[in-house]
C-alpha cells in the first residue's frame, strides 16, 4: 500500500486485557506501514506516543501508535480526545480500520475520516456482551446497539474471525453478507512455540506424571470458569495424583473463584507473556469453557502453537477454532458432566503436540496480515454472483444435505442461506464457510404437514403467518439485493418465490418432491404446479421422475444431487465374503420410506439364519408413532434380536461401512434417492424400488437390483439373491464407476450455467425500465 492505514483500536494489550486488544496489537505489529490510535494507561496524556502500558507485564506500543487518553479519564473526555487524535492522524490515509464501535463512531462521521474507505473488524456484539456482564439498564443497552449499527453501516468491508460471528453481524445488525470476509486470527509462531514441557512444569512446580489443564481467560461470568471448577472436581478422582488446573487471568470473579478453588486448582492472576508460553507448554490440554459471545478464542491457537490442544464449548466461533484439529474437543456449553468426561478422556485421547503445532501453523501472522492488506486495498470486491438460498428447515434432511454438499463447489457463486428455524444445518454450513441467517417462521406454518394442505385444511394462523413471513422475507431480499434467489424446499418454493418476485429478484425453484397425487393432496398439486409456472424464473428438478410431475410449460432443468468427495477416500469392497451378512436401510423414519416393508421382507428372507438388519434414521418430522410401530413389528416378525435401530446418525459413511447390502424400500416413488448414491459410492450393493429417481440412478442387474415397489415377496427374493458374493462384487464395482456422474464439480457447473442464463435473461427483461 502506498498510503498507510489507520487502525482505530480500543486499548493496548496487556494494559487492557481481552481478545480484542491482543488481536489489535498483533495485527498492528504485523502491519508496519500502519498507524494506530488507542486509549492507554492510567496516567497517559492525550497524544502521548509510545508510552509503556503495562510495566513488567507488557511492552510499550510503538511510536506509530497514538495514546489518545488514559482509560481512567471520564468517558466524554476519552471520546473527544480520541476523535481529535483520529482527525489529526487521519490526514493522508486512504483506509480506516475500526475495531471498537464506541471510539470509532465520532471519527467515522465527523472530520476528515468520514470520506475514507472503512474496514470494520467485528469482535462481538458489544451491547449483548454488556448484558452478559451484568448491565441492567435497557436504555444503555439500546443506546449501545444503536451506536453499533451506526458504525457498522459505514463499513465498505467487514472482517469477522468466524462464520458464527458473520451470522451475528448479518442477522442482528443488517450488514450485507457480500461485504463480510471471514478471516481467522493469527498467532505469533515464534513467541508461542514448542519447548520443554518438563522445564515449563518445573517453573510452575508441577510434577511430570500429573495431568495438567490450563484456562487463560478474563475472569467474568460468561467465560464459564465456575462450570470448569465443578467439572474439574468431578474429574479429579479419575486423574493421576498431583493433577492440577491452572487458571490465569484477572477480573471481577477472581475473589469468588479463589474461594471456590478446591484441591488441585491454582488461580494465578495476571501473568507475563513469557510465563504464558510456559503455561501452555506445561499443560496437557487447554480449556475454554465459554458460555456466551466468543468470537474465536485466540488462546486456542496460542496454546496450539505450543503443542497443546484445547477443549472448547460449542459457543460462537470456538467450534470453528478446533474443528480442523479434532471435533471431539468440542463439548456442550454449561454441561459439567460432558466437560468432566472430556477432561478424563483427554489423558489418552487428544492430538499429539506435533499435530497440534502443525495445525497452528495455518494461522501464521504474516500470512494473515497479507490477507488484511488485500482487504484494505479493496481486494475483497467479489465479482461472484450473489445468490440467496432459502429453506424452511435447518435439519439434516435429504434436500438440506444435498444443498450442503453442493454449495462449497459453486466457485462462481457468493452464497448466503436464509433459514426459517435454528438447527444443525447452520453449524454444518459454518464449517464449510457458508454464511447463514435465521428469519424465524411461526411453527404453525413451518410445521404444516402436506396432508393438511387441502381445501379448508390450512388454519388461518398458518396462512396469516406465511403471508407475514413472505413480506418480511421480501423486505430482507430488498436489503440484500442478491442477483438470484434459489429456493431449496417445497414450502420455501411457495413463499420464497413470491417474496423474490415482490423484491424484483429472479428465482430458481428447486423441486425435490414429486408434485403428484401419490405424494401431495390434489389441491396442493394444482397450487404448486400453478405457482411454479407463473412465479419461478426457472425450475430445477432433482430427477426426470420429479420433472414429469410438474407439467411446467417451458420444462424444468434436471440437475441431480451430488455424491460428496469423501467417496474418493473409500476403497474397493472389503465385505464381499463376510458372513453372516448385514442388510440395512438408511433414511428418515416415515411410512412412505418403507422401513416396515424392509423388516417384513428381511423376516421372510431370513427367518432363522444369523443375518442381521440395521435401521438407520430418526423421525425428523413428527413420525414418532411410526418409529414405535417399527419396534413393535420387529418383535411380531420374530427378528427383534437381529434388528438394530440406530436412530439418526450424522456419519452416514460410518454406517454404510457396516453394511453388506443397502436396501431402499420406498412405497411411494422416491423423487431422487440420495442415499442410493451414497451406497454406490461406498461400494455397498443396493436393492431399490423400480420407480421414481432410483430407477434413473440404478441399472437393474448392472449397478444394482431393482424390484417392484411395495412388493414384499420380490424384495425378500432380492435379499436372498444378494447372498451371492460374486454378484455383490460385480454390482459394487460397476456402481463405483457409475457414481462419478454425480461428482460435485460436474453438478456445480450445470447449476452455475443455469444461474448465468437466468440472470442474463432477467437483466435483458429489466433493461428497458
């Protein structure tokens, strides 16, 4: 950069303790061309430059950092002094990088900085954090939120540390997702490095045989340290003698924690940076037990750089901080038992120091600083197509899994997902770096079953809720101004296509359900067909079978779902000669999915042999009575001791590896049959009904066996036929070759070509206006 950026900070670490202040200092130190403004030590004078800010505990800021005021001065004095310092320092800079809304407000709106390009670093919801810290004044909280929104509206670009905080910035403060870059923080790999654990332990008086955990935190309620003390007390009897929990940091809870600290707990208070490195080296694990509002957790990668993995809670960005290392390090926030169990298992089950260090090396500060330079130059200007994906659920059901697998491969798309409920899909999307927000839909409308979508069957409450939601969604789309809206479910297609049309945005309606009388009530079939013809700019069907039920004038585009890249890590069949065999059915529990048919056929095929049956799936949409009926049926068929009901399992590949044959037994034609692709990719021979999507995916006796739908006898005969190991091997090998048609990059290119066509048509249609 020719001109230096100006970084508007809060305080200088460690004079001011906290992740924001440490991050700001490290970023500025790795941007030598930058100038900075902070509020400094208690005796600092306005415009004092380069003053030490922490005595023996810290280091003085460099000369290019202006200390505008002492942090003990009254707030009005600090604000005015900060504004004046920013106005003077801002001459000659092209870009302002703001880190704390309170101090940035006046400089960004008054004086020479108001015309500069602004990069916003979002470190967390200040107003909400103050509530968590005990603020009770609604007026003060509302004022803080209004101040934050005003600052965030000035951003040309925004930087967040995790996808979780991107969601907060987009959802709570209305910032457009297209300007937000997710950039994890950096770590100083020289300051934090591998060393001698024995020497480090000697410094803190710890034995080499002890199990040592360390928590480096601000001592405030939201950090969850009281939960950690309880968990440590529960875990201590299962740990070696002399095991110790070390808590470093300061804050208002220090006295209370010292009173509660039992045997094997030391409250260290504030420590110097050289001590901090040895503290990490001395530990077997770090612990970050946060209860709320955690942007990333810098301590996680600092400890990792010293070879120490951290157990973290599923709060904010913490799961993203360790997911690439070991997801078993994540525990439920506030769950004392879960934390205690993970501490106990960490004695033997944790990443090695070398593996942990290699993970930390991904976050080297020079690399992170260079990415920030690109952002400050305006380098995050994204030319990709802006697409909003709309879905009514956030569960890991078929259509949602298909979307999750496809989005990371759309290299010409900048995606943003709007969901109508909270759910596991959100975390899964965040792990893929996909931004999300939740626009809640009333449960009366969101949970409306298709059987009730008929004349007189929709309650006034559900109808009113859907209408109101459609208008809210349209208003949000106007704010976001995407190039395209893609609806991913049947319900989302109904309200999302209307909202998109109101907002003046072209819409692609992805139909993943058969629009026919055997799947939907007659009135719903007519409604959906009519809406799809008149509201959708384009229609995507997940199979030719689904396409045939739409009766759309111009005809939908058939784009199949994808099989994930994990298929390339699965080897050739290894289960061909294994006996007794295991037959399985995988999918959500619902009558039309045919789990009852599978159990009946299995009982007929193997009435007395040792073969086993596995039912994988949960009752995701209220079919709990059906789930109980399946257990009763297994008993009535005399196979209860040979049937295992696994429930919902997120790791489908692990389940498929246990099977010798996969059965797909839908009694109503399946729109597509994604699990069939998964079975083919995993080299598990498949039996499926000769109808709907499965009949398009499988070639009978070539890549699988097809049977007549709802025919128990033919299904049982096919199961018996699969006892032939040569047949299973031939089908599995051929299926592995065929499934390459469904690889993500192939499907992504087809969808992106459709997007390009649709947006070009929309621009031509709008140009005369």
